[in-house]
């Protein structure tokens, strides 16, 4: 890896977030000695963009230092090339290819039907649009039931272009998290409300209401930090409990519906931009109404085409 990095620096003379290196990716990859059947297998640093092989700078910032400095971390979801590219160009820190893709793009009832093939497909698409942000991919349910399976799944997502992976679980999954981090793959944890377990949990219920839940959450947060996570998503955790967790660990907490005391915030982009108008979580204040714009544009097109426009 070190040798590879050195060669990369030699080749990319200019210090930029990415640099075009060859019109012939396969030849170039062979020259680097990192060949494989698919360009995605070369390295997470190498990606095809508009038919050209590019080197992507790692979007991994020192998130612990950001926490220490009190700099808020920003994260949004993307599942396709244009959205990922737009978010990346906007300066977002982290782009998550979330398994929320199942609900807001694929039309499933929840995230439990999302497959690894679907996640790989969407991760490849998003990766083509990202130059500066850290691209994290979700590991779907039942793709990390054992530590060996977890490391294999994480590797596949990295081969598809992710720079880090996320799975749902705390103390119960330290063996899986350790397997992933020992494989050298950056890991983001996810505790609190776990959407992959929505059916057993009987809905999207707020966490941290009882002392037992608070203690379990604190234990989860410390366990994922010890297992090597670089950050932890707190999903719909009571504001004061999220604050307590944030103060108890050195890695940043990234909240979703967990109040303003977290070290960063993450949202499903469709919720933020009003692209899934049939349901908006209570904690989201949409910044745009994209669904309405789509309807307006479609109606205008229909009227223009039918000749009924006034
Ligand atoms: O799948 C997803 O989008 C997520 C975020 C809501 C954190 O896990």
C-alpha cells in the first residue's frame, strides 16, 4: 500500500483532489501493478469517471480533531452519480450511500429488503461523482452476521468505491467491527434506533427514555469506539442522552433526530430537499420542495406537448 501511495504521488504531480491519469485505464492500472478484472478492484483510490481513470484523494478527514475543535461534521445521503456530485461540490464532509435507498429510491416499505447487490450498484454510481467527501456505504441486513462475513462485505463495498462502511449495532457487533477495522477499512458505527430492526422494535421509536436504555447506549458508544470506529451515528436518541454520549467518547457522534449537541448531523437527502413528499420525519425541516418542482415541470411539459398550455 505504501509503495502504491508513493507511485501515486509520483504520477500525480499536481496537488488536487483528483487527477486525470490516463485515457487507457486498463493499461495504466497494469503499469501500476494493480490490475484486475474490473476497475473497481484496483483500489478505492482509483475510479472511473466519465470513462477516464482518476485518482481520488481520500475524503477521510481527522474527524476526532474536528470534534476537539468543535467543528460540526456534515453528512448527507446519496445513491446516484448526480446527487453525489452535487453534494460533493457543495462541500459536504461525508456522503453516505445509505440503505435508506430501499425506501426513498426503490420503494420498499423499510430497509430490510435491501440486498448487497443493490448497495454495490448504488455505491458504484455515487463513487463516480465524489472527489472530496468521504464516501461511506451501508452494509445491508444479514451481510454481517459473522466477523468473516462482515469483513468480506466491507471489502466488496470498498471495491465498489466506498472509502468506509457502516453497520447497525453496538456492543452486540464488536467482533464484526473489529474484523472490519483490522482489515484496514474505516468504519462508522450506528446505534440508537436501528432501522434494520424496525420490525422487531415495532416502529421508529425514540431511544434513551429509560435509565436502562441510557446505560445500554453509553455501553454501545464506548464499545464501538474501542472496536475502532472513527465516528458513530446516533439515530433518534433523546437530546440530553445524545449530549451525554457525545461527552463520553472521543470519536464524533453524528446525529439524526438526536438534537443539536451531537458533533455532526446527517440526514436523508430526499427528506432535506423534499423529494419524498409522502413522508417526512418530524425532526426534518426541508430546505427545498423538489417533488413539487418535478410535478410542476411535468405538468408544464404535458400541457406544452398536448398544446393545452395557455
Ligand atoms: O440509511 C441511511 O440513510 C442511514 C442514515 C439515516 C443514518 O443509515
